[in-house]
C-alpha cells in the first residue's frame, strides 16, 4: 500500500534585517444615509466580536437580529411564509403553525457552524448571511473560495461548489462548536470533545498520512467532513483556527497539491497576505499594505528556488533577500523574509510560519509593507516567499 504524507508541514526559514420574505406590513423603499462604525459592544462586561459593524441612523444604533441573538448565545429561525422571526435557546425550539400543520423550523445541528454557515448550506444562504464575497479564489480542490476580508477581525473563507458549501476556514476569535471548542481552547479540550485525531486518510488504495506533529494540528472526522484544528504552540498549544473540508470533496482530490495554474498561484499569494493581516489585526496590530515590488522580489525567489532546486534565503548567485529587494528598487529602513516549501496550500504555509518563532516575529513585526510570491514545481512541489519591509 502506498504511503504519502498528506498534510505536509514542509520547510520554512526566516530572515530579518534592521537599519426576500413575504410580510404582512406594507413595504416602503427609500434612500437613506447611514454610518457604519466599529463601535465596541459589551455583553455582561465582555466585549462581543461582531461579524458586522453596527449601523447608526438618526441617532439610533442598528444591528442584524441574527448578530444580536448570536452574541447573546441564542439561535434564530425564520418562518418564510409569515415573515416571523424566532429567537430561542437549545431545547426550546419554536413550533410554527402553517396551514394547521405544526412543524419545527429546520435548525442547523452541525457541530461546526461558522458565522451561521455550515458544510452543505446553499450559496444563497452564504450571501444572505455574509453578503457578496470581497474576492473569489480558485482552490486545489476545484471549488471556489469566497474570501471575506473587508473586516480582518472576522476573516473567513467559504468554499463553494455546485451551489453548496464544501469548505470553511477562519482564524477569527468569533466562533464556537456545539461542544464548546473555540479560539483559545486547549488541545486537551479538543481531544476530550472529539477523541483521538486521525493519523491518515484513506483514498481508494492509497493511505495519506497526516502530519506526525500533533502539537501543531489535529484532524478529525466529524459530520461527514474532515475538520482540522490548528494550535498555537507559542500560546500553550491552544486553538488558533479551524479548517473544514467536505469528505466527498477531499476524497475527490488526487494527491494533495492540486493542479498548478496561474490562478492557483495568485490565490495562494493573496491568501498568504490576508492570513498575515488577519492574525496581525487579531493581535492588535495594523495590517500590512500590499507592495508590488516586494511581491515581484518574492515571486522571483520562489521561481528561482524551483528552477535551481534549492531552499534557502541565499540564492545560487550568493544574493541575500536584501540584495534582491534592492534590485527591485526597494529602499528600506527595516526588512525581512519568510520562505516555506512543501505545504499543501496557503493556510498550511501560514499556520506553519506562525508556529516558528522567527517567522512569527516577521509576521507580527514592525513592518509596513508585504509582498508574496508562490511558485509550483521542484522537489517540494510548491514554494512560498514573503518579503516584508518598512520604507526608508
């Protein structure tokens, strides 16, 4: 039986230099001016993480009903026939009378529901909950990632294929599973809730071995999905993010790198950028500004590592990251570089960097700009480079 490493942690290195419902009431449509504001809202003394900003109109603050219910720990159900809204706790589901037939509205009982989205939900439901995506990226699985990055505090990726949700990822703090696992839970909490993690995934006659480093991530089979929970080893191995892939979708992927394409290269580069920014904002830091010169320098180095069959900050000409940045006309007072190879996608590359002290310092460092370059090929299949700098 063939054995392959499925979720490859890969290799990495860092360098740094200092110098529409039917309703009974009449509907009225008019244009109004409103203000959206990052207004802190506290519930019982604890600040709530809001997936949508409060809206102020004529001196009154408005929030979507689902958002209010969520921060109060309640569920929401809608009766599309009457336009009624029900807010309730688990075990106290409402009974709706339609045409003299009593029925309970459908409640999503999935273990993991992120921002009111679960595997199997419709594309229309996603847009109803989150709005149109800020960007759409291809994926190695063939589905489309809906990227929601306008508010990095609530960063989420939603995978859509044939009008259904087949993938989910978030590294925000605003989610919780049915069994209480959330951002900051310990790895012991996770194993107590879901048992021992998987050591491999079987696809036909091939066994894909999961990463042997259980300190950084665990994968579980839950609700006909593969759920990978990532840990932050620098914060006592606590939960930092979650990735969920529908089982049929995972089983349909041959290998684990996907088919190389210019679209996939761009998707990985932009996701690496977004993931760095979302984790910075989560840590109270300002997001990076995308820099084309740094992106070109990064891309050229990733391509060079592929064609030259090496993995190092110093290329075969003896040039350092800082030499290469200067060659692109970058004048800096402070600069740094992260490289990685072998990770199956941008999420794994980012999570790996965050568990390495040097890379983590760069991502959370005092830099202003970031460019990312990705290239497929070579011994490790895919290479990632991040160039950071602060202008002089």
